[in-house]
C-alpha cells in the first residue's frame, strides 16, 4: 500500500481506475473508530483512499493544531492491514498555497451558529472546504463519516446536496471503548484521572437515554440530569436537537439527539459525544 503526498500522484492513480472509490477523510492518529470507517469503505468499494491531513483551516488560534498527534507510519500500517489501497497524506503547502487568501466553502449560518460551531468560529468553513477539496482530488464515489461528529456529518450531507457533489455520504456508527468512552484521537491527551472524567460524557448520555425510555420528554429535566453527571467539567453545551434538521428539539418531534461538548481538566481536552435518545 502506498503513502502518497502529492495531489498530482493521486490524480495519476485514479485516472485509469474504472471502479468505485471510497474516501475516508481523517486527521490521523487512527483508532478503532477510524478503522470501522475504513473497513466499511473496503467492503463497499473497489478502491479505498484514506486521507490523513491535520487541516489548519479548521483549527482556531488557541486550539491544538500544533500538538495534535501525528503518527503517519503507524496509521499507514493499520490502513494496509484493513485493506485500504492508498493513504493520501499531503503537506499543508500541498493543500493550500495560501491559507489567508483562500476560497472557502461556508455552510449556512443556521447550521453553524450552534453546538460546536458556536464555540469554534470558522471551524465548519474549514471542514467544508477541506472535504470539498478532497472530493475534487479523489473523485470518490462514496465518502465515510462517523456519527461521532454529528454536526459535521449533518453539514457535509447538506453541502453535498446544496452543491451537487456526486458523492454518496455513508454515515458510520460511533465506536466506543467497553466502558462507553467514544474513541477519539484526543483521548491520547488524557491521563488516568482525566480519562475517568471523560467517561462522564457517555454516562450522561446513557442516563438521559434511560430517562427518555422511561417516558420523560421535558427538555430541561433531560439536560439538567446530564449536567449533574457532568459536574466538575467545563461544559461547552448539552443540547437536544431533531437529528433530521439539527433544529432545537420540540416536544412533537419523534426523534431526539442529545449532544455534549466539554473540556476535561487539567489540560482542557475538548471532547464531544452524542446519542440518539
Ligand atoms: P478525525 O480524524 O477525528 O477528523 O475523524 C475522522 C473521521 O472518523 C470522522 O468522520 C469522524 O467522525 C470519524 N470518527 C472519529 N471517532 C470516531 C468514533 N469513535 N466512531 C466512529 N467514527 C469516528
């Protein structure tokens, strides 16, 4: 399996491929969550490209772009084991000639003025832009995204529809550790105590789901119970949305998705998680 750094090389490889191409966009430091996307792509397509790119355009100035884990050789070994055909790992210069004078793909305000978009201004412009570039570079048939980043998935699906990208978006379920912690590359920042704190996110979601299953539909009660479990963390948001529209959940909506973002002390690792109630 090849690791490719140049856009021209990807173009050369796909030029003569007369087959379905699956793309798995990642920022690397691959774990079992990413592996599930790669496996699905290998199953569904003749050719699978895993992109590994820590995209500077989606990081805010005080975020962890510099310290984000970079483990390309290990990632490539996993991709090979899973049957991927190519790892596409461009440099920042290869992807962006100039990040300051860049044509951006900007999702609508209604989709980004809430949840992660609210505390991470510019984040989803960066995501939509890099994903558009990856679609154009790889000419993929299908692209695989985790439900772990539910708002991202919603925005990408909308972008594909609004801009007529000829790509099928395949949502993949959240992969968790046995104790419930959602796999994330940022979990590598957690020491033993922080990891215990991080478990509060999935515990809060699970408890809210139990309340929901007992028939509780009062939004305040559901969110307050979650917040109680999240005690001690710097909570960014606990929200319930309609998963089809990402509008605030209303009592006559049948389905509800609870989403949480919180920073875990002592180094303020920002984690997100969500669960359909
Ligand atoms: P990232 O490398 O964090 O940008 O993630 C790349 C892709 O993997 C995104 O589509 C994520 O939603 C997905 N992903 C990350 N963690 C998980 C997980 N625990 N379960 C399923 N998908 C995941």
